[in-house]
C-alpha cells in the first residue's frame, strides 16, 4: 500500500477538490484490486499511448493511473465539486465582486464627510466635490469622486447586528452574528455561498465562489450549515495547485469522455458499495477544473499588460483586484477581495494600522485607485451590466476622534459603495445626522444588500435551503426590497 503524504494547508481547499488536487501533486492512498486496475487499463488502452520523455510514464500505465488522479477517483468517496449542482436551468452569466475593507472603514473620513461639524467630528481631512451636485467625498478619494455619477453611495447602512468579523455583513443577514461560542453565524451562510448553491458557476470548469484573502477565517464568511460544497475556495492556495505533475500535460489527458465511460463500466462491473455512483457530474467538474486549464489561465496575471498591472497597483489589493476581474471574466460567480486582515481598523497611532492620519490617509489612495481602475476595466470589457460590485466593511467608525488620533468601532451606521447591474447610478441613498452618529433617513438593512445581490444573480428571493436538522431556512430573513427599490 502507498502511504499518504500530508499537506499542511490542505484544509484551506474546498473539500470536493481536495482528492483531485492531492493526487495530482503526490500519489494518494489507493486500495484497488488488480482486476479493477486491469479493467481501467483495458478501457483506456484504446486511447493514444504516450511516453513522456523525462519520466518514462506511459498513459495507461499503473503509474499514470495514480498520478493523474484516476486512482484517487476510484478510491475516495467524493461528495463532488458541484458549481451548478443546485441549478436546474442555465443562468445568465452574472457575477458579484465584494471588496472587503476589513476592520471597519470610517464613513466620515471617506464617503459621508461632515465638513460643517466640529473639528473633533469632521476630522483632519478636507472634502472635494464629486460629479453628483452637492455630494462630497474625502479629499483623498479624487478618482472615486470623478465617477460618483456611476456609483450608488449608501450612507445609511444599519450595521447594529455586526461585530468585528465578516459574518453579518457578508451574510446580508442580521441573524448571522458573532457569538464567540463556536456557533458563530448560527449556521447561516454568506451571500457568496448562496450564490454558489442557487446560481452556480458561470462556467462548470471553474468554482462559483473564490476568496482572494490572506485569511478566510478572519475575512471571509462561508457556507455555515448549508454544506461544504458551497464553501469559498481560497484563491491563493488553489492558484499554486493547478499544475499537472512534471511529465504530464493537459493535451495528453483530453479524452475525458473516454475516461468517464470507463468509470461507468467499472461502476456496473465492480462497484458493490455505491462509492463510484457518487463520482459522476461532480467528479467530471472537478476534473475539468484542472484539465481544461481555464482556472490556470484565469489566475495568470502575467497575461495582463504591464501598464494595466501598474494602474491597478503592484500591491496586495491591486493584484487581487485585477485577479478578481480575470476570474469573473472567466466564469467565477462570486469573488471576495481583501487587501489585508484588519487594515481599516484605525483605532489610533498606538495600534498596527495607525490612526486616521498615519494609518487611513496613506491607504485611501490605494482604495481610490483600485475601485476606479476596476470599474474602468469592467466597462472596457463590457462587463459592467453583468458584474455587481460592493465596497464595504463590517461597520463604521466613531464620530469623534479619540485621544490616540483614531476612531473606535461604530455599529450604529456605516457607508459603502455599490456599482453595476441594476444598482442606481449617481444616487445617494440614505443619510446620517449632522455628526454621523446615526441614521437620519432611509435605513438600509443587511437583507436589502443580500436581496440586491440575489436579484442581480436571478435567484428567486423566496428560495430556501435545508439545514442538517431538516429545517428549511430562507435566503432572505428580513426586508426583501433591493437597494434600487429604496432609492
């Protein structure tokens, strides 16, 4: 028997891809009889037999059977990588990109300035006029100000249920909360996971939900009790695992229909446990992820021009944003982008991320540039109608500058930007009071954000999913109006 090799970061990968990716990197644990192996060998014998010059591996050999992952498919009980498993009819190619400003961005110092408030409230920044008459942004957001007529500016988002995690806001659900007792979120899934289940991927050879974040635990909420099939895939981990072992190439493994027919025959002949019955469409999709090469191409930033890469920015946020555009263009449905964990947590100069001047001020030009470039890129590629964009964090920040030159957490209200799809252009939705303490008019609930995402993805807002106890749970738990219906 071959001993399994360990993978330190294997837990970060969607479990339904794990077997295939592992087997492509190293031979997995396999238990199959000689008769089973001989049957597969006989089935693939009609395929072209290729000897790879550097390895001596032949297609159809026992070593090929192991290294291409056929051994793992015959031995491992996959639940299935299922980008569109729950989708009965094909959906239009639509996508959502969520720029996650981890830590809680200051509404007063960005999109809801208070220039007439006392100094301790208005803060150290001046304001500038946007392309919407009478609407002003922070002086450090000139590029966003120049496209404000294309944006929805949401100034009255109710974030009282949120905490210092992505749970509530990324779920679009006030019932999904941080509780610190190993029951965070109460099983409620994120918007991305619901998109994965009810919309599926726009391309069956690509995952529906990808997270471009350094830490999924800190910055990305997943599927809750909906199931592992709808968890996000960590893009940074997947990107490095899309290469075939040395000596193998995609062209030599193109005859997937022949392989699938082989498994059909094996199932009829040898499968007495029902294990192979599970390896149908799900495994085909997981194989497609590697064998079509589409994912590998989508993750290849080297295919972009040096000029465009410079415009996005050669930093974590800029490169992840460019990668997000490549992913949605290729067929991924939902992408979360986080530049770094907690980088908008500007409590003051005594903490890692600094206060408003030392921390937020140098960060704003990066965020300004990225959103402007991303939207311009979507428009240039004809993706603006099919792609919805959110830029948001978990809450706002305190209206009064504290003794450490920063602002503390503020869950009364927050601001955010939205773009694309049916989001109203050039609209300011909602308002706060004169000092940014609370909502003055037109509150926007987390469920309104979720309804807008699901409506954009053509997901029926009356849909529900079944939790492990058999209890039906709705995808919208509050006000089901979309943001456009609030404007």
